[in-house]
């Protein structure tokens, strides 16, 4: 179910996203098992990893940036810069 936009930036179906909410910069420390989405504990913003990090509910904000990964010598490493600005973008 990996989004086509991300397929080349994953390793064996492992995806990586920034853990920083794009609304107010809170850490996305919650996972909602019912919807299979990241949930921001500060303002209940939802981010769907299977929709390339789209904000799907709660506080309106930008898409959550994903971080391209690759395997090097059997270890998962960052392959390139994030897909967008990490954190809160002001002004």
C-alpha cells in the first residue's frame, strides 16, 4: 500500500516521516490504530502515511514530509533530503 510517489524512497515497505507536526511543531508521539494514522497530541491533527503524509483531520496544516531511506550494508539510512520543510513554516 505504499504510495507510488514514495516507492523508490522506501526499503522493504519501510517508510520514514518527520515526527514534527506541521501545525505547531509538536512531536507526533501518537498512533491511531483505528485509522492507521499519526495523531498530533497537541491539536488532534491526523496524518496519513499511506497518502504521502496528507493532513486528513483535526488542525489544518501542511502535508507531513517523508524522509527517503535506503539500505546500506544491511542498515537503514537516510537517502536524501525530506520531501518538504520539516516543522512549522512561518510567514
